[in-house]
C-alpha cells in the first residue's frame, strides 16, 4: 500500500509544484514589494504587538527577551492558523476541478500547507535577524545562538505535520458542512488567546497552567522558546511528544479524509 | 481496455436540502417522514450497466439528455466512484470532458499551459517538449504573456483545446467533438479531434450527432434512463435510436 501511495505521489508531484507556484504568483501579483512582504510582515506584526503589550498594557515577561519571545509566538501561531485556514477551504475552492478531472484530492490541502510553509521559512529570516540584533541590545536581553538550534528543523517539521493533519480533517468536514468555515474562524481566535503568544504562562492561575499542557500549539511554541529564548535543551520526552502530536494528527486527518473523499463529489 | 461490470450510480437529490437547521429540525421530529422522503429523492443515474471496450475500439454512447451518458464518462474516468459494480481500466485515461477547467485567470497563458497540463496529468518533460507545439496550434503566440482573464472566450477555448489535445492518449474519453474558436480554428480543431479518435486508440465517445457516430464508431451503446437499451452494430442502433426519438415513443426498458 505504501508503495502505491509513493507511486501516486510521484506521479502528482509535478501538479503539486504547479499549484504551489500558482499560489505564489497570484499572492504577489500587482504588489510593488512582492515577496519582501513575507519578510516585512512578521516584523511589523511584532512591532505593533510589542508596542501594544509592553507600552500600553505594561506587559512584561521578566528576565527574557520579550521581542524574541513575542515574535517566535507570532510566526509559529500564524503559520498554523494561516495554513489550516487555507487548507480548509482548498477542497471546496477547487470543486470545479474535482468535478471534471480525476486528481487525488489530498493534494489541495497538502499543497496549501507547503505553500504557507515556504512562506514560514521566509519569515525565519527576519526572526533570525531580530535574534542577531539582540546581541546589539535589542530587547534588553541577549539570545545566544546555541547548539540546540539544530533541533529547530525537527520542531518545525512536527508543527508542519500537525498542521497538515488538522488541514486534512477540516477540508474534509467543511465539504459536508460549510458552517465549519465560520466556526473555525472563531475557534482560531479563541485558540489564539488560549495560547501564550504574547503572554507568559506564569500569569495564569495554576489550574489553567496545568490545562495548558493539553494545548498542542503551546507545546510547539514552548519548545522553540526553550531553545531560543531560554537557551536550554528540551527534554527527550517533550521532543517525543511533538513527534507524536504531528504523526497522530496526520494519521487521524488522513483516515477521516480517505474515508470520506469519494463522497465529496456529491456535496461540492 | 475498459471493462464495466454491473455499474450503478445513485444520486441523492435531497442532499442540497439536507443541511439546514430547518430540515434538521424536521428530521429530528419525524424520522419516519425522513425515510420516505429519502426514498423519493433517490435517483439512479446508472442502473446495472455492463459493457466492454476492447483495445483500439471506438465505442459511441448515445441516448437522450439525462440518460446517464456523462455520468458514465465520469465513472470511467474516475471522477466518481460507482455506488455498485466495478469499472476496470487498463491504461492512462485522457479525459476530454471539459476544456479549461483549472485555468487561473490571474496567470499568463504560458503559466496556464503548465498548470493545466499538470492537472491533465502530463509530466514536466512532456510539457517542455510539447510546449512549442501547443503554442503553435493555439495561434496565440503573441499573447503568451498576457493573463488569461484578459482573453476573449474564443481565445481561452483555443488555448484549452490546444493543451487538451496534445496527448498521445492510451484511452480517450470524449464528450462531443469540440470545435471551438473562429471558423478557421473550428475546422482545424474538428480535424484534430477526428485524427485523435481515428488514431487507433481506445475511445469512449459521447455525441448527439449521429452522423459523426456512424462515421467514427465500431460499436454503439444506447443508454436510456440509466439503463442500456441496446449494444451492437453502429448503423442498426443509430437507425433504431433515430426512429424512436422521432417517433416520440418511449423506448422499452429492459
């Protein structure tokens, strides 16, 4: 079965690259700065949020570089939110194609997750820039580059898998129930506030702190921050759990998707 | 080679209505009514259809509107899974059902050739090799770098046709001979389609033009109300079909 999947994958890889390329071309069409926006956007977001939370609300996370803390949260949560939303609508958006030509349908959500993922990789450039500037005194405390950075690709890969799983699941459910588009919009807003993107978990009551462990996004954010902001090595248990979260999400998403994909055609 | 065995295809006409709060409420209150309604809204687009297409054979599909011809093409091309029965296809299918599905108006003609080609299942190398041929055939060389949304419908159709017919198909599925564009291109495209069909490949061909069916097909399948009325010799079945249609009598169900 795995062999069959791989053959299929190889056959449709070209289509996948074309879909991703299409998204890129369309995204930056008629914008003067084009791809530079991918670099600029997270910086501007970080600046706005840093001003709002540290100046207006007098928000502080003691003893660490808040700017790096904040930006790590923003780029990772934004990746998840953007990719899962794009993946969710991808099957319904492409129904004209699905109705006319045989294409393995999982290609659409997967292509979206990869497309937003490439954008995410671009946002790492300004992110690394902010970390480098912390040596020059940006954000008070210095975040030192360290050997644990080698673990970051693994953490990001797990986040990617987790997002693909959620995307597959949502794109499938939304075919049958378009309300999911609206519901998920609300869900991500709530999820955003329930994830310590701009605050630190310590300000929460102890009970909530305990519950936070069951928020997968918290785990991804926290592991990255452990490496970058706190300059520590994440425990093996944590790393194992991230892998588990990613694989479990992909497994559940694929099973739900595969079970229902033949029915899509009647609903789109 | 295509082998179609006892294929049935059920549509649920109620699906559009099913997903509203009102309907859910009604269903909740009277599950019985729901069941009968469901039965009423079942529609069998294909009912126990079986036939076989040999390698290199050109098979025509005829029947009035709504007889299930297009559904059958979709089942064979893999877009739909049959409710019952089995379809076995040996070889790569080139569906020529809809032109230009998957064009992105924001992309240029050049970009769309690659995108559309990928959707139709062409490989990168094949597209690179055939790129010139596609452009040449479409007569749109000077507009290659114009976004397709600025094309006239005729130009879009010409481009789509040129991409779709560049294949050396193993199995060709055709829903009507397409002749698009201006008079000159119509002749050219018709000629190209004929060439493809006559080229010795396996073809499943749907048409309302009995003349072209008589000219091209080795064998004809006559569908009516999702069931096969008759299979066999092209001329005999075309005659019978024509008489039935013009005599305005309903064909017998098998």
